[in-house]
């Protein structure tokens, strides 16, 4: 996961948003971070 985020440098929001989207496609839930599970 770390390598996926930082392989092209880190541009913050865009990488994080795409990572969250990719994890949601794998049915990953964020548990205690309630606002991400809507």
C-alpha cells in the first residue's frame, strides 16, 4: 500500500483519494474512520 501511494512522488489528496477508492473496490472498510464508510 505504501509503495502504491509513493511510487510517483506524493501529491497528497489525489493519491489518497485514489487509494481509498481502490480499497473500497476491494470492499475494505475503514472501521473507526466513520466518514470514509458512507
